[in-house]
């Protein structure tokens, strides 16, 4: 009997930030959309085991510390105790489940077909879906063949497992780090990037002693030194031990913990912990669904090669998110998803990465957009730089959060804003204004002449712009 082949219009593999946004936008543009998701929940890593649940644990840690000691404000509290099982339940049921169910509702609202299964490509226009969950039954011995008009690859990435640190019960990846059954007394984190540093701060607030082992000279190396130094000082205040230039060598799981050996200048040191979390980066998921059966080109790092619209070397196959070049950020995937959906519908869309903001939810928060002062120097661009401290901002002082600053980088000749960095309270929200400014190529005077409400955390942006145009007010 001939195999039953179903024809589909736009098929998307993956329902993470890139996949579900591409599905919604494509539907809004009139496309008939099918999403294939191998997990039993939508939302991908970000919503389920990444940026969203990690922020929940960060919030819980902050609340615990406030409950333990608010004497600065004249508030006396009795000893605060955490029930971590309830914390995890709140994170999973009230935060993660709410967000993932919301995404599923949006997909239904936009009449997106959702197939629960694993996709395997046969060629440039056809794939097979094997069932992996309860959402939809498929014929043909448990599989279904789909011929697609357009295909969007949004398969995301997975944690890198390094030699000597095989993931298990005590050696875990970031997913395991977010789902620990208890707050560890001793917690070793290998990798002091975004994820490692954020969770180090969260677990330190929750009561753990955390040790960060970072191979480079600085934690969070993607941010400038003057920003990171403030975060480092606060982590050390929380009792976090930060060891840089450290090369992790091996681990040995015991009955109730793990021994971790690292080297500095070839000198080995072993420390013991309840858990060891490895967060040294992520690998694109391009090696597990038959991409080699197509004519899609990839780099030596496994990234899919795409043009400015997200089109691969095959005209009807597109790729977005962590599997293409650029930072592995959910909001970058959002942007690429809308570009691809528009391109398939014939819109004149294009990815422009001038103003992709990056945020690290440390204490205080870090945020950056555009180029930094160091990058401007390396590129031979003459710039003016202005920095305004949160210590001079009434709102930050009243929040007892006056550490940090806003820094603006402007072209020396034209005054056009080329970049901005924020370390301090609300940096993750404030960076959006600078993203608009960089994307719209506003100059320092545009920002300086924009009235900012008082007293707010946004005022330091205007104050820094005042400094750039030569008329500082509160400094």
C-alpha cells in the first residue's frame, strides 16, 4: 500500500521562543501553520528550563534575603525559613505552567496545528514525524510523512557536556540546577557566564555556599570589566567563592555528593560539594533530525548558514534562534521568527542586529546594547563616553540600590548613539530605551531633550546624555 503523505503549507520544527513566535506571525500573515514539538510542553528551553524558571528562583532568593533582614528600613523580622519544595512548586505551577499554557492558548487562537512528535528530514521538501507524546495519534506504524511547502527550523540548543563531567545525579546541567530537590550546602558551578553567575547568586541567596570555577580571567566575560566588578563584589558579599583562570579536570560522584578537581597553572585542587552544575555553553541542535539528508549548509560549529532573511541554502527551508549565528538569546529568536514569517509571505523583511540587547540577571543586573567603549577602540571609531552613577539618582537611593551606573557611547563627530551599558537596579528594563535609541540612530541631544519622569530609575540615561552634550546637571 502506498504511503499516505500529508501536504502542509508552513511547517515549523520546535515550539520554543523562535518557533512559536514564527507560528503566530506566519498565521497572522495568512499562512496555514503546523508546529512539530517533541516535548510534551511548548515554549522550549526558555520557558520550561531556562530564562523563565531561573528568574523565579532569583526572585525567591531576593524575597528570602529581604525577609531575613530588612533592619536597614527599621523593620525587624523573626527568622525566615525556606520550604524549598514549595518554592519549586510555585516556580513550576504558577510561573512555568502559566507561561507555557499561555503559549499553547495563543497557538490555538491563531489556528496553529500542533503535532507532538519528533521530526526527521527525508529531503529538501519532506519529513517524517514519529510520535513522542499524547497530543496527536499518527498512522503508518506510528509515523506520518509530511510534504512541506516551507520549513522553519527552530530546534534550539542543548547544554555542552565536558570531558570528566558526565551528567548524572550529582553532576548536572542547568536544567538539573533549576530542579534541585533541596538547597545544597555546597554547590560548585563550572562556568561563570550568564547562566552560571545568575544561578550562583540565586542559590547563594537561598542559603548555599557557591563556588564558581571560571576558565577565563573574568566571570561574565561578555560584559566590560567595570560592570562585572560590581557584580563580583556583591557575589562575594553573599559568600560566593569565585575562582578564575581555573580549568575543570574531572569529577567523582560519591554516595551523597561529588568531588571536583580543577587546575590553576597546572596545579590540581579538589573540592567537595553536594552538586556540581556545568554551564560552559550550549550546542546547536542540528545533528539529530536528519539535516544531513537535505542540501542545507552548516558551519564547522554545526550552525545553519542563513541569509539576512533567515533563508538557508535551500530556498524553502529557513532557520532561526540558537541554530544560527549570533547570541543564543530568546529575544533574538523572536526577531528572527518575525523576519522569516514575513519573508515567506513575500514581505521585504531583513534581520538587522545593530541593537540586540543582552541582559544578565545578576545582583545588580547587567545590560548592554550596541558597541562598548572597548569595541569602539578596537574598531578605530572615535567616540565620546559618558557615565552617570545611580548614586546620584533619587529613586535608586530610596530603593537602597544605588550601586552601578549608566554609560553611553556616542560617535565623536555626529553624536549618534552607538551603544549603552547599564549596571544597576532595573537594568533589564531600562536597556529597552537604549535599544530604541541605537536602532533609530538617535543622537545624544535627542535623549537629553526627552523629558524623563522624576524620581525614576530612567533619569540616569538622560543625565548621561546631558554629560555627552556638555551640560551635566546632577554631577
